[in-house]
């Protein structure tokens, strides 16, 4: 999708949750030109292809939504995870530095080990527990080395009315089963991809460019169990949901036990109010139910 204007934005990972939300929100804007690409349109692991694409396109900003997100599969596909999450971020950052485009890169709470028991700050120690987390941390490093003026956003527990995610999985399982087991001892904050997309559009069009590392998730705190209960209740379903410990549901990749993100820095820098997670979930659920 393209629209005329002197502000031209490239979005990679167009068909993912965040890319899809950016596509929707950009359709409501005037005077800006958005170009959405996926792996079939642009190979972001190819430095020359990226450099040529950005040079020809004369982009004002680039938003990297592309990522290898199969957390457990990454344990056995380390090379491809690091190529997409690490090297590609570096490639895009360097090309943006060369062309003068603003660069936004999206990272994850999985770069932390979850051992702290307070909301995480941007300068807290990073210590990923999984290949996925390590590959995303590598992407952060490559992006910041390739372009120190990168706007790097760490987020968590992303869901949307687009794509596959926890909300849609819980809805499906609640309709298929009488009871479910959901982990209660991993704590974080759900993030509605539409809220994150809205912030990104605000940031790239802001008169003053404010690069750096920022946390962004919806306000409030939840366990996956709390999240699942809220989804069930908003859908008006009666499925029994039982809390279980992480040890009762082993996975190839370890997850951080506590990854609530402190958003003070981003709220102060951009003078924004971030929605409460339950309010955003309600909005997403209304879209999914067709209301």
C-alpha cells in the first residue's frame, strides 16, 4: 500500500501482528507514504539488497517489524534466528545511517532473565535464557552499533486481532475444551500491538527525533493465568481455567519469570499515556467478536 506524501516510511515484516496494525493505522493518515514489505519483497538478511532498496526509495523512516518469533523452535534453529533477529537488524540500521532515515527496531522482554522482582528499567542487566532472547539481544547490539540514532523499543506479550497469538489460542481452546491449564508463575504485561503501532507512528512523525532504548507495554501486571481468565470472561465463555507452575509445562526454551517493564522513560520523553492492559484487551476482543 502506498499513499502520496513527502513523509515516506518503510515497514518490514508487513504481515506480522505489528506490521498489520501499522498497515491499518496508516490507512487513517493523510499526507504520508507507507511501503509495506515482507521476505518475498525484500531480503533483510542481504545488506546489498537493503542498501539498494533504501537508496532508491528515499525513505524518511524505517520500522523493522520483521522477526523470527518461534521461541521454542529457535532452540534448534539458532543460525536462522540470529540471521533474522540479529544480522538483519544491523543491516537495516547501517542502511538507515547511510541514507539518513529514522530507524525504529522492536525488541523483547526475553533479553532479561526474569530474576528481578520490580519493573525492569532500560539499563538493567540483560541475560537472555533462550536462543530467541539471545538473538534479539544480538539484534539490539547490531542496530545500535550500526546506527547509534536507532529508536529501540522493548515490548512484551504482544497480541492483536491479526495473526496468531495467545488471545486467539485461548479463545479457540476455551471453545474446544471444558478445562485448560495455564501458567501462573510467569509475570509480565500484555501489549496490544495496535497501541504499540500508534506510538511508533507518533515517534517517527515527531518533530524532534528522540533515539535510544525505551520500554513499551500496556500498563498493569498479569500472569498468563490472569490474562487467560480475562480473555475467557470478556468472551462470555465458561471454560474452567486452572493455574499451573512453569515446571508443570516444560518447553524447549526457558522464559523469564518476571518481565514487567518500567515505562517511565518513554512516558516522560514523549508525554504519552499508555492504556491499561485490560482496557486494550477489551478493544481487541470487540474486534474479534465483530462488535
